[in-house]
């Protein structure tokens, strides 16, 4: 028998990627599936970024790069942080990795010891709790329901922190809910964190630019906690570059050094060509970012309007990212023919089988009773998907 480590056995596979694969398999069999499962922009990478990558190949950017990424890219990221976020980071505090996912995992593995507690407001993106499990840490989930717009209160945060809390992972704009904490709401959480100096703050800012509130506040901009905030961001969402795999951290020097050491042993550097493309993204014109943001906002309005017409779906009005996270408990316990809906996961499977629409079970985001819809797709797809969902749900009784 081949031995698989307990570490990997205890890990759940990424539910977002699994559902997307299932949807692609059905598509390959000729089924007309609308994929609202995986969250990635449906736009092509802007041309000036693609040109930079082509040039990088011709100019022989084909050798190992520094582990933390080319100095020119780290300078471009530092300039972005200064210009867009008003933050001062030296290139030595920036580590570029193979996507924000690797950046997050580097930080968790570099800072969490077995038994340490990690506070995670939920609903939370699928990979956080799994990364904490990999590090041997203990997940402390802090649930926020749709009634509180999926945002945790300062009282909830205070109650979750103990002497053993090492890290908190905050994501705003949020995957999977699209909720965005206002500056005042962040300040209230920061006031709590300021009382607990042992807690490091991992701020996942990957949806910074897909934001419909008109302003974005980085947690690193609060002086009370700035010296223990790690920013994670990257090019995947803002520049429609999910496949290029470039993310970064901006961190206190000791953490940047630890991530650099870890990465040196297990991936070396992120792709040299993708790094040059990312450099062009940060240095180049930013109109493409705004154009995509505007499209996502229009689609948000459309999907919310259509979802509100479906009886039994409870929705909020997401202020960012490209997800809708309806509460579906009205359908739990219902059936169609032999199919019994025992959970939101069953409902997601039913919608795939009956409506040929792929969504994701909220349980994957530590929020049973909900499903996630990614509306990063065309207006026509959104209309057709919502029409099909409405019809399939109407068959349940
Ligand atoms: N954080 C969140 C909240 C995300 O939604 C994603 C995308 N799945 C990531 C991190 C990882 O992004 P990347 O593609 O850069 O690894
Ligand atoms: N942001 C995407 C999602 O949540 C990426 C998939 C993943 O990395 O899990 O669907």
C-alpha cells in the first residue's frame, strides 16, 4: 500500500476547483453547463501585459530569478503600495510568489506553530482553514451571518482571541460574500486587535480593485497595528491574470525573510516571464482595471436583481469581489422526484444536474446553508443561469 501522509490525508481538496472541474467534465460531454463555480475574471489579460511577457521571452528572461522576485518587480509593487495605499515598504519586505494562494500559505507556515490558534471570520475562502491545518494550527471560526452582512463585530472578535491566538486572517472585499468592511468598521476591529499585541494580522487584499464602495482601506494603514500586518495581494483578479500565478506579500522584515527562506526550499522563484508581465501590470496604464471593475458592478446589479425574484433565496447586496452568497435554507428538506435536498451541498449538486448551473456549497466556506455564485461571466450567462436556477428551484416541493 502506498502511504499517504496524515498531513495530506486530513486535507480537503479545494471545493471551488473541484466543482469547476466537474462542470468542465460535463461540458466536455456536450452538456451546456454555465459555470458559476470558480471565481476568476472572464476577461482576457490586457494586451500591454501580454506584450511584456512576449518581450521577456525574446529578451531571455529565462533564468532563475531571486527567490523573492526580480528587484524591478518588487520596486514596482512598492510603488503601487505607495501610490494606491499610501504605504511605505522597502523591496526587502516584499516577497513575490506563485499566486496569492502561495503567498498566504507561506505566511501561515512561517508564523503558525502546532497548537497555535488562528482566528478566521466566516464565511471564509476555502483555503484558509486548510492552510492552518497544514501548519498544525487550530482554526477558531467566528461566524457572521447574512443578517450582519457577513461581517464580524468587534465583540465577536474580542471573544475569539485568547493568549494562544497567533494569527487572524481577514479578507475584504470578501470571497465568498462580497462584503466590504468600511473604514469605521475596520477601525473598530483594529481597536480590538490593538489590545492583543501577540496577534499577527494577515490581510487578504486580492479583491482590492473589485470594489463598488468607492474607497479601499488596507489594514496596514492603521498605525496601531501596522507593524504586525501582512498584506497579501496579486495580479490574478485586478488584471485578469489568474493563470499567470503571481501574488505577493508586503510584510514586517522578519516575516518576509521567513517566507523567502521557505520558498527557497520548495519552489525557488515564481515564473520569470509571469513576473515581467506582472511588472508591466503594475507599471502600465490602469484603465483596464477600472473597465473590468465597472463591468463587475453592472453584473452585480443584474445578479442581485434576478436573485431577488427567486422565492426562498435570501441575498445581501455585495459591495465587492464577484460573488453572491445566497442563504438557501428554505429549500433544505424539499425534494424533486427521488432527489432529496438534505443540505446546501445537495442543492448545489441538484442545480448542476437539473439546471446545468455550477455553484459551490457554502460548507466549503465554513457556512452551511448557503451556496456561492460567481458572477464573473457575461450578462447573457448570468440571465440564463438565473432563469435556470429559478425554474429548477420551482420544481422542489
Ligand atoms: N485569496 C482569495 C480570497 C481568493 O479568492 C483567491 C483566488 N482564489 C486567492 C486568495 C488566490 O489568488 P491567486 O490566484 O493569486 O493564487
Ligand atoms: N478565487 C477562486 C475561487 O475562490 C479561485 C479558486 C481557488 O483558488 O480555490 O473560486
